[in-house]
C-alpha cells in the first residue's frame, strides 16, 4: 500500500519532507503548505510528535488529514508521552486511519520542552516501539491473557517501520550498535539526524554496509550563520563545517534563503551516491523544499 | 592504638568528670616524674591565664621557679613535636609563669592543720615536697635543716647563674606560706637526736638529707693543697670571690655536677678549665645542653681519662696524671671501667676538683633504730618509702641516688603518701596505676602538621656571662611565651566515639585535616594520631563524637554565661573567638577603646570547635546578634579550620535567616581574633546596623546589604 | 542509602499550624549519613523552631529525640512518652519513617521535615547522587554496573538516545549519559555483546510504578506458611 515503501524498494532516490502540527486547532495553514509544496516532490511527509516536548496537536490527527489530501504521511511516534497501552492503541488507530508509515523515536526529554513538570513515561524505548509494531503485525500484543498466553488481535495492522540514527555522533560505535538493534527489531527504513559533512557521512555509510535497509540522509535547512553555529554547539551529533558557516555569513541578506537552499541542494547532490534518499526538515521553510530538490540535481 | 569508644550511657556517667581527659596521657606528662599536666598549663598560658597555669604546676611541683630553670625536662625529650620540628619549650614556659607571678606577690592560704606533727629532716626539694603534701593533708610538718636557708643542694650546689638564689627562696617561701614550718640551723644527729623528735611529739619522721658529701678518690696526692671536692667548692663559690684568677683547673668527673664545677671555676676567674672524665662523648652523663654551654664558655672536656694520681710540688697541686680508659661499661652495661695503665696523660694545673659523685651523711641515724647497710646506705623499702623504723620514712637522693630536682620532688610525694597512710592506720600502698600514654606520632601524620619554630630562649653571650654569676638565660617575653604555648599539640585530648550513635557516615574521615579517623563498623579515631582540633566533633551529624576535655555542650554553657553577664535590655551580642589568638586574659579586661555596647566574648580552645548549631544556639538563648571572629588566615595550627568555620557560619546564617533572624544580626570577620581593634570595629558595626534597622531606616527586605562571609573589617 | 533533603522551615511551620509542644525526631539511619536528619540536624531544626517562635512571639516547646531508625517499630516504640507529651511530631526520617511513625502513633500528627529524594551514594564532598530506583529487576550484571534505569533520564534499555552529547545527557551537561558510561565500561572489558543484545521492554510492574511491594523472608516469618504462600502467588502474578 505504502508508496513510500515502494519508492525506496524501487531504488529511486526518494525524498521525504516534514511538517509540525500546530499549537492550537488552526491546522489549515500547515496542511495547505503540505499540499502546495510537498505533495508533488516528496514520497511521504513526516508529521512530528510533540517535537522537543513542546505540546502540539496530535501527530496522528494531522497524518489522517494528510491522507485525506492525498499525501502519504510518516507518523512520528515518541515513547515519552504514552505507555505501551496507549502506544499500541494509537498504532491500531493509525492503521485503521490509513497511516502505514511509522517512525519510532524515543523523544526529547520533558524537561527540554514547555511542560517541564510533566511525568515522562518512557515505558518503552524506540527499540521497544519497533518490537511492539512487529508484535502487532503478528496479530498479538505485548500483554498476556489470564493463562499467560499472548493476546490475540482481531485484525492485525501492517506498518512501514522507520527509525533514526545520528551518523556524525562523536562516538559512532554505539550508534551503529543501536541501529543494528533497531533493524533487528523490524526497522525497514532509516532517517538520519541532520548531516552537513558528506565525507563523514560516506564513512558512516560504509561502516553500516552490513545493514541492508534504505537510509535517507537528514537535511536541515540552515537559515543563517547564527543557526549554523548554534547547531554546531548545541545539537548532539551535528557538525557544520566551517566553510558552510562562512558561506552563510558572507551571503547578502536578500540572498540568504537562496544560499541556504543551494547549500542543502549541494549536500544532497554530494551524498546521494551513498544513500537511498533524503529527508528534508525545512523548519518552517516548507516552500523551499522543491527548490532544494531542484538544486540537488534530482 | 585503637580509638576510644564509649556508649552514650557511659559517657553520660563520665561527662563533666576528668575521667575522659585522664584516659590516656600525653607523653610529656607520662615522662614527668611528678606527672605535671603539661598540656593543661600550656593551654592556659596560650590563653593568657598565667596564674591558673601556675596553679596547675603547683599542684604537683612546689618548685616552679627552680624547675623552670634547671629541670632536665624529660617532658621535652618525649614531646611529640620532636617528630614535627622541635619540642615545645615546656621548661621555659614554666619559668615564664613562675617568674611572672612573683612581682605581684602570692597569697597562699594555710590549710586547716589539725592532724599529727611530722618531722622532716632536710629542706631540699624532696623534704619540702613531702612536708607541703602533708600540710595540704592537714598534718603539721616541721622541716629541720642544718643550713641557713631552705632549698638543700639546689641552694648550695646549683650555681646561681643557673638558679638565682632569690628564685629558689621564693619557691621555699611559697611552701612555708602553705603551712610548712621550717627550722633552720638545726643539725639532727648532733646535740639533737632522732629520738628527740619522737619525744617532742612528732608521730613520723621523714629523712630527706640528700647526698650532701662529695666523694674523693684515694689516689696519691689527693690530700695536697689545691685539691677540692665538688660540693664544698660550689657552696663556697658564692663567697669565694675571684679566688682562681689565672689558675688552671682540672675537674675530675663527667656528670652534671662536674659541669657546674667547671663553669663555676670559669666564673671564678680560672685561666684554664679542663674536665677529665672516664666516659667518651656519647657516654658522658652530663646533659648535652649544659656541656654545650660549658664549651661555649671555654671549658675543655677530655674523655676516657681515669685519674691515677695528683702531681704535687711543694705540697701543692702541680698537675694530674691519668691512665687511659679502655672501657667504662661492661657487656651487661654495668659501670665497670677498665684501664690501660701504660698509656698515661698528664695535665698541668693548679687546682683539682673531684666531682665524681656524692654520698649521704648518715650521722643522724647512728645508734638509732634506723639502720644503714654495710655500704653505708639507709635500709629502705622502696614499696613503702619506709626505713627500718616503722615511723621513719625517707625520700630524695639519700634513697634514690643522684637525680634531678623533679625526681626528688616525686620521691617526696611518695614519702608523704606513705606517712599519711601510716598515720591513718592504713597499710602502706604506694602502687600507682597511671593511665597509659599515647603512642608516637605516625610519620604520615607528622608530615601533615603545621610547623612552627620553637621560641628561642634569649641568653647572655658566653663571653659576657662567663664573667659573673648572673642568670644567663633571660626568660621569654609574654608574647613569645603565649606563642610558644600555642605550639603544644594538646596530645591525647582527642575524641571519644559514642558507639550507639555513630552511623559510620564517614563525615569525620572526610573533614579531618589529618585523615585520622578510620571507619570500620563505626568510627575509630586513634588517640595517638588525633590532633584534637575537634573539627569532626563539630561536624558529626549523629553527635557521636565528644572531645575528651571539652563536652558537646561546652560552647552552649559559655554562651549562657556570657548572656547572663549582659544587661537583658541591651543588644546582647555574643562574640565567638579563639581563646588562643584572642586570649581572654587580655581581652577580658575593660578597654577604653571598647565600644559601649552590650557584648561578651565566648573564648574557644580553637575556632574549629564552633559548630553551626552552637552559633544558632546563641539566638535561641537570647543573643541579639552573633559575631564570629576568625583568626588571621593561615595562623591556625589546624589546617582547613578557616574553610570549615566559614561553611558552618554560612549554614547557620541561612537557617537563622529562615527562622526570621535579621541578616544584620550575624557577622563573620576574618583576621579579627588576633586584632582587638578589628573586633571592636566589628562590634560597633553590628551595633550600628542593628540599631539603624530598629529605627526604621532600613526596613526589612531593603535592609542594608547583608554582610558576606568574605567581608573583612580592617 | 536513602537520601533526603530538608524542607524549608516555612513549610514545616505551616504544617505545625501553631502547635505548642513539638517533638523533633531525627533518625539515626540513612538521613544521618546524608547529613539531613541526624541528631545534629534535629538539634538545628529544633533551634530554628525555637528561634522562629521567639521572633514571632509565640513560644513553643521543642524536644529532640533521635532513635536508631524510624523504619522499625521496636525503635519507634521507645518514643512513646515523648510522643504522647507532644502536640505534634516533626520527623526528619525519610517517608518510610514518617509513615511508620504515623501508623504507630495514629492519633498524633506526624509531619515530614524532609523530602525523600532518592537512593544514592556519596559522590563528592557533601554530595549524594542517585544510583538506584528499585526497579525490582536489576540489570547491572549486563550494563557494566551502571544502571540505565536510574541514571538514564529516560530509563532506556537499548542504548543511548539521540540526545547523548559528548558523553553527557541532553537534560543537563552536568549529568553523564548513562549509556555512554555503559558503552565505555563494556568496551574497556572488551565485550559489547550485552550492548548488542535486543531486550524485551522492562517489566515496570516490579518497580515503584507498580503496586506496593512486600518482601517476606519465610525463614523468619512465623506466619510464612500462610502469608508466604500469598506472597509467592502475588509475586508470580506480576510476572
């Protein structure tokens, strides 16, 4: 069913985009942008799940609205806010609503967001969530009957299961080990943390050559030199080379967006040879995604 | 040695008594023949409480003036500071307090004396001590002496440059003032016999006649003119004038008396003084420091010479001939000199003085029931201090053999106890069970201790002092003495751990600047290693550590006393400060510069003892403000106290502010404990702040900037 | 060891609601060791209460006792006379002690003076750090002795999250990433197989998130033949 799965399976270099649900009920603007700018150039669109622990509308709800607009969503699901009961319940709901692509994440800690007093759940972790999906697919759930036997589902879902990895982490071995575990737990595609160093990425890709799952390199649009510096300093596993920061710093203010798009496009162009797709995180610059793809030469 | 532990119940029973502080002794006290509480009197000196220090000494030593000068101070040899730098100058400090007190005069109360009359023969240190002890016990002692003043050999044989006569006389006067009758110029054994004492109603007699006769040697020439014996020589020295002008003197002997003779000869004008002794340098019995002083004064010491004959020309001494000594002590360490008769040495001289030992003059016991043995010594039972007669006891060198003054005093104490038991109808038992002394300092601990140079005794240079009999050591100044007293490490004053309270939390281990506590099942704080700072006691969260001489409520009691002395309507400031750096003796008085504020100091043995709870208690007890005066940075003998004190102050401050105490009622001033001016400024500052706030100039919440721990007053 | 921290005086006084006779109760156990609730801290709290009362002009009578532990009835029973003489008890014990006190002296208000925070170890001068959450299913054998449940902010069991940053946790740069430590330790031991092994999700039913837990040692429990059976059944049920 999943076109996204088919695209990756076909060996085509595949693009995904990303939108964030609104903080409020006014969901139209984000949907409109998705329809206008992402629908045509992306195989699927990720919908973030209470990203950085800042409360927003349900990812599942927005995913369904995308389905209704002919866009294939990737439901991002973090384990921070729901225990295994709620996660499984929502997964069944997603399947029923026609949402097949699910990206399993642990999720930023509650103390990073705007509800620091919230009780973080983390009943499962990302590996556990992948295991759970596989279990649901097999027609059982995580629980047991009174007799101690697996519960049987009345109708099993089918997911296209994804996970994330940080290719440029300081300590890459544990990242690879965890990726192996995610894949063993059923992950079928990988979207990476933002990458700005093609050579480092290539090296990483070589080191996971044994993992036969499509990898989409993560591309975050750098809006200016300040953001580049900030990401460098504060976002775990993100390394922005000096040349990129310099290019942004040297750019004329009016040209900044163009330079940013150009950089993203070049990054994809430089890395497309060693991976199977790119996941573009526009951080509000949704309109630029088509231009990025254009700049990548795809 | 393991640490000292108690249950809370045991502690409750012992608290307030001396039992804890007497559990173990410092090595100085153990080494002292009279077991003077050195740590106690050095602490009192450090706090400027000189009179009390002297009282502590006088309890066991009636000759503070004499012993403060001539004591051989085994305490210093044993002082654990030897392993750190140099021993505390205990003898010099004793002299300091003894001397300091004299100008003010001393008032002694005679004890109630209604018990039996006791006669003591001999007014030397042992006899006078025995008499004083008996007077204190209520007996009526009379001391008979054939001399014209009390003091015995201290008066006639110790040269005045070491012990001025008036110093000794003051010691003797003090003894007399405490109920001892002294009858001088009476020779017991002459017209007046031992039995006469009995018939006069003396119920017991103590023979303390010392070793008053110098021994000579039966060698050829020993009867020639110019041959002298040590004791008559020394006794005559005072009046002899420059009788040896230009003469060459040979002193035969290597003991302390020989050195006294040699140095006296120098002062009498001798042109050349040589000591000839059997022993080599190592074996020579005279104290090393006196030998050193003698050498400074030009006395030459010749070793391994055994006297063979005095060379005589025209009936007068012309020289002395010696044979070489090959060995002084035999394989068993016994005195048994061997000579090589073929190796001879001749020393030309005009005078020969024999200083080879003393013996007793036992004329007084001749024909009495007090027996002497075949070698002319009193028959004496060491375990009872008794002679062959049931009512006659003995003490001092006559029974102990040659020794130092403090040993004679110790012997006098024993005789007095024996007499007391005898006259009380009790069996005589002089057995003493003394507390064990603490072990040596471990090198690792010694290394961590703050070093401090010993006070130098100011002395007259050799060239100057050798010309007269003036006292050549000049005594310590007050400042030097107080500083020196602070060098005492308060050995054995360390803590007890309450076994039922200790939670083995390791806090003691973690805060100890010397890393002494070991925590096994519970804390184990070695008394031998502990420096007695009390930091652990003030930090222990279980209140499980109690200092031997300073109970957990000691500070609170002082706070109560301080507050009780203040006008209840005044500001009532309590000032915590170090008793060593801010000696109560100096600070306690009324100083015109002192701000007219209701304030009182609480003096602590060290600021290390002040806990946060103690600071808080002051407010609970009604203080209007608390000032903590910290010593000048780096002056404390205990490392880390500065930091600890500030942390405790900050903790107390926060808890007190939380309880509603205005911040301006709390202050910590660094460096002010040594500096009374700064302390006065601190008092004035707090008074001003507190008053200003009361007048509404700085309402709560906008109060003047709270003082910080770092704030210094200068 | 259980670690606790003192509550603000204001809260303690508010809970006391003006009661005049107060028994301040230290505890000789864990809270003594972590310097929060031993006899000394009980003395200091008492001192604070007296001083605060003085400042407020409302006299209060405060006594202090510090039993060996407040988590055993036998020690608590020795306090009967003091508790009865007081209008309220302020306990510096952890929540365990406060509850047991309240249970033994049912009619007396027993008020906590500390917030019980965690189980931890001394980790530096005056510092204690959480090491265990009592999850009931210890995994330390596999994680190189570093507990991911207590020390990972997310209690992850399959490795670090994406927030791990230069060995530190995304929550704070002052907190080590537990999984970084686990990785380093296992790497040093030359065996990362535990790290690679896929794990089943943890059974939180065994942990403090589950129901109130009970431990029965049948060998010293006289009713073990009865209650022990129940206990065993209860435990099995949670599996």
